[in-house]
C-alpha cells in the first residue's frame, strides 16, 4: 500500500509544472529572438554595405574651403 500511496502522491504533485512552464516560455522567447535576427539580418547587411560605399567614396575637404 505504501508504494501505491507514493505513486499517487508523485502523480498529484505539481511542483515541477511551473518549471516546465518557464522552460517552454523561455524557449519560445529565444526562438522568437532568433527568428527576428534572421529576418532583420539581410536588411542590416544591405544598409551597412550602402554606408560603407558612401564612406569610401566620400571626399575630405581642407579646413576652411567650401565646394
């Protein structure tokens, strides 16, 4: 009878359910972050390339001259 009581108590114990909820919630947030990074990455690479080309073709004037 003690074995059945132990199994019954183990089955009714919900102390680990909160931990499982937090693990699932954390995994969902991490997955969402990775998805956002993957979708934004191409746009950021494109903008960075445009900035690089604008800076490499920029010309520095001497101080006090206007063009």
